[in-house]
């Protein structure tokens, strides 16, 4: 007979009746009878165990925080056998420190209020366990160290700090409820304090020792290295769950990574990599614990803070937890895709997360780099929508072309995720470094630390290096920057879940998932590469973005083939983008992240990429960059919350994209007028037409000047201004920043709206005011006389007088040469005081012919751009 059954018999027949007797004499008589019976039923060790239990119960106060504990109810539930309906067990390891009276009173109060779900075992049966049985077992945070032992399992607990300090070494074991459907290896078996045993532990659940019972040998080395307790569980939900696990195959349970990877024995994978690989589930358990802790305490921030402090969760620890959670998400994502892909194949394959890692780890360096480059270049096609319930690629779909495209992209994405998992698992020092450089968490928020590895993609590695491994990738959902949220915010823990299907992504169609982004400003990038001056981006440069609620600036790093871009928020969290100089196009990796938020429309994305393209064009094309690009010194840029200093460039004001017809025409005019130039140029590299080759002289000249010359490009040496060199038109072109061409400031937009609403008469009055602000004294407004709208005088420094004649046109279309000629003819006929100056003011642009005529005849031209920028009017010459 089992000891528990014997003790339950004695308790029911004798012990529990003693306290119900009225007199001491009756109680003493019943106690002697009970002791006599125990000598018959129990052996010496069992009697000692029984006496200890009775002694401990006798010392209890049967009070908890002033409330009386019903001993009769408690004794009914606190049987020695674990009851079938029990879900929580309390006990202490023999000789553990702390006040056992307070501990057991606490436990018994929970038993009384738990309605049969709780049970206090006090001190279970003591057993000796050799230290050699577990001393070499690796320790992983929040994982319950488990191995097969005798007729059951050996569990090694580590004495959690909260238990030692607050609970007097009272241990709580939680038994998992009955499993429902869709059982996987991640399902729990049981939990002791905060350490968990899951179905994916490398235990053979088909072992016959688990047929009728689960025998647990539990030891806490912090209490005693060789003395533990033995607990036997029968007919409980735990036993039923183990029987359900026996129905699962290895692919569902995933509890032997080495077997899934194709190895016959776990010890064939050598070194630290083998340890990380074989113990994958133990390694990542802390991430499961953390997510559960967040969800359980989301309504109690104070308790959550206490748990974080007691567990000594520092920023470095959060970084590690984020790394572990990223591995779990990668596992789930690969499994989702492989199942989906297999469901659409006639011949199933055995691809899985672990053999994917093993595959990439087994490649030679050449093949490995080829795979990495493919993943890198194809990232624009991937996004998390493919892992959500939004994806629907049913077998037998009628759109075969779409099916093949989407199927191939999902297959490539699966390979990418497996490669990423291999790099994260083996090459990051367990989440503490990247590319051999330690990650600095000092200036990161706690949320940043958790999200670092979750948001980091392979194409972000250069960005991480650019920011000295002390900044975090940016994550946004539902128009919010997730990095800014509290860890207890519902949106954060929804986004932090390890299964993408549980992350509550927006609902989108299949077409939206695989939609490609087509940038409308590729001609600007082409212009930048073909008209380049040959200068490269300075890595310490910072290009401000003003007027954007989230993004504050851009940074660049350039090498021979690519320009790496980071789009930064106020805390220098980044979204990465890459410009391929050979293809003259972006890789559009930022698009795959932007599209996860429904608030970023195609218009917003076009604007963002236009800003990046404009900076690339400006830095590559313009001359006198410090002046044209608004260099404002080495300082901390405005809008950043960090104290990092950069060489700060444009803009000095907030710019806003204008999409009116007039603005679009203005942009087109600029592009048409300034694409091609005659004569020699400032030193730059130039793309050659197909079939042409660069001369040896030009190639040698480029080499001596250390200028990188891509294939099919030539080098054009520097020319001097004015001496058969750069024509004035090109100088103007290379002295303009696209920031002022494509974007209006808020004040400019306001001024535009004001002028646009004026009548012709109102515009003439407006021009009158502009002229007077520039130092002239208007003496006549009479458009009837010769077509002159405004006449004004100004005294020179020598006392002489000059007269200004002005024509005002509130037109929307460009001013043709004829209008300027007519104005000149009317002005020539007018007699004035002193020297005569001519000015033509228009709300629209001037045609090239009008500009040429005005330049020839010394006529000042003032267009709408000048008016809305409120600039001072200067003479053309």
C-alpha cells in the first residue's frame, strides 16, 4: 500500500476525529489509540513523517490576517494523496529556512478559500538524492531543470528570491488543467513557483513509468544538496495530459531539436552551439515567463514592479528576454509557413525550424554568403501579414499566376526566417552582441531593450553599427510608436506575443500582402547618380526632417555599392532603408515595415521616399553644399531627445509637401529645364551610354584622385567657373536644394493660400506693399498709363534719385517672352526722374524665353516662389 494511502486512512479514521472530542481525557485516549495503530500500519520512517505532520499542524495559529481558518474544512482537503481535482499544491522542503507556521497558515487559508482546487502537503515524504544526479545539468532561467530519474522525474528548483524573502520558503506547484484541442509542445505540464516544465521537455512521455502516475523527486540545492521530497500524482489532469501527449508525433511536440535537424544523437552537435541548439526550449523559457507575467499583472503595475525588482530584471536582462522571445517568434513563424507550404504540395517535405537552422549552419562560406545576399535583396517582399490569418492561399485557386508568385515569396520568406534564426542563435552571444560588438542599453528604454531583437532584421545590421549598437529599431502599430509604451500597455503585450496570429495586425487582403511599392521619384535617383559630383555622404551627417510627427531626421552611410539610410525618431530609434547605387533604386525594406500600420498610406510612403531621394540628389549634385544644404554646425539636432551631436544639414524651417497642380507643374518644369547641360562640369562621375567605354586617361585620373568609378561610368574632371566651364544655367541647377523645390514651409503655404485668393486689384495692392517693404516710395498706381502698374522712387547714397517701373501679373500660367517685351516697350516710352529700373512681378513662373529676355535687358523678375518665401527682392545683375 502507498504511504499516502496509509496516512489518509489514519487521518480519516483517527487523527481528524481527535479535535472534535470534547474533553482532554477523550482526546488523549484517541491519540494513544491512533499511535498504537500507526505502529502496526507504518514503518519507522513513515511514523516519523506522520509525527512531524501532526506536530506542525499543532503549532499553527489557524489565523490569516485576522481571519479564522476552518481547520475541519482544511483537513478535509489536505489529504496525503493528491486529490484528482487539485490544481495548486503547497509544500516546503525539510529544513528550509523561514517561519513554517506563517507559511502553512497562509497555505491553509488559500486551501479554505480555494473550493477544493488547492492542497497543502506541508513537508512531503523526504528522500535522499545524490548530488551527482543533477550537478552537471545546465541551468536556464525560469526553466524547471528536469531529467528522468528512478520511477519518475527529478526536478531541480532554484529557490526563487520572492519565495525566500516573502513566503518563508513555501513552494507552490501549479498543475495544468486538462488540455483542449491543438496541443503543441509549448503546453505546460506543471509549474513550481516561477519555473515551468513544458511538454517539449526532452522527456519520453511514452515511458511506462508515466502510465498510471507521475512521481516527482524535487530538490532545492539552496536548501539542501542531497535531501529533497517525493510527490506522487495520480488520476489528476496532469496524468490525463501526459496521455494526450503520447498521441503527438515528434513534429508536433518538437521536444528533440537534434532529431528534427537530422542528427541521431544530441551529442553530435558540438560546443556551445550544440548546447544552445539542443536546449532551445530551456533557453527560451524565460521569455514565456515574462510574457505571462505581463499579462497576469497588467492591471496591477505595483505588483509587476515588485516582481521585476525581486527578479533583478535589468535592461541587460530585458535585452536577453527580447532575444529569447525573438527566437520563439521565429520558431512559430517558420512552422506556420512550412505547414502552409506543405498544405499546397502534393509531395510533402520534412522542413522545419530546426533542420532549417542546421541547413544554413552546414553551408560553406560561399554558399552561406550567397543565401544571405539573396535574403537581403528580397526582404522588400516579406512582411508579417504572411504569418497572420490574413494570408489565404487555398489549394486549387483559379489565379495560378498569383498563387505561384505568393507561394514562392512565402517559401523564400521561410528560408529567410530560418537563416535569421541561425544567426540570432549562434552569432549574437545569447543576445548580448551583434557582429562581435556589445549592445549598449544605457540610453535605451526598457521597452526598447525588449523590442531590440524582435524588430531587428538582417538588413538592420549596418544601421545598428551606424548608431554604435546603442539604439533600437522602431516599431509602430495603430499610429503609435510601440517603443514609447509601457510594458503593461495592452497594445505592447499584444505586439510582443510570440505568435504573429495573436498580434492583432490590421485586416488586409491577399493583394495588399503582396503589393509592391512603386516609387514615383526614381528619376531623381537616376539624376543623382548620373550628375554626381563624386562626393560621398559623411557618416556623421544628420539631415533634419521637420514637420513630421514621428520621424525627425535621416542618417547615411555609403560604400562602393550601397547607401545605407536610417530614418530616425526623436530617440534615434530607426527604420532602415538601403539604396543600391548599381541598380539606382531603393531596396524598399522600410516599406515592408511601414505597411504593417494602416496609418501609413501610399501617399505618406511616397513622401517619405521622396524626402530620402531629395537628400541623396542634393548631396550628390549640388555644389557649395554647406551653403545650399543649410549646414548649421556640429551640434545636437533640434527635435532629438538624445544628446548625440552630428553635422546638421537642412532644413532650417518645417517643410510640407504640396500636391496642387501648380506645384506638380513647378516640379516638372524644374526637372525638364535642368536635366542636361552643355560644356564641362564640376568633378563628377558620369554614366556612359551602352557600348561606350571610359578612356584610360579618365580611369587613371580617377584612380590618382581616389575616386571610385563604377562599371560603365567615366570621370569628368573639375572645370572653372566662367572659363568655358559650367554654364550659368548649370550653376543655378547645382545651387538649388530639392527641399525648397518639392516642399513648402508652413509659412510659405499660408502665404500661397493668401495670394491665390486675391483679385487682380488685390494682387497689385499686395505688390505695392512688397515694393515699399524693399525701400521704395510708391508715388503712382496707374495701370492705364502704358501698362505700368506701379511707379516708385528711391534715393541713392550720393543723393541722386532712381525710378522703379513695375508690371504686376496675377497669372497661374507661365509668363511668356511677349508679356515681358510689351512691358519693356511701355517702360521705354516713359520719362522718369533719374535712372530707370524695371521689375516684373508674377504669381506664376517665367518661361525660359522670358527669363532670357529679362536677363538681356536687365529686368528684375519676381515669381511666386519668391513672394511666398517672403525673400528680399534683389536686382538680377
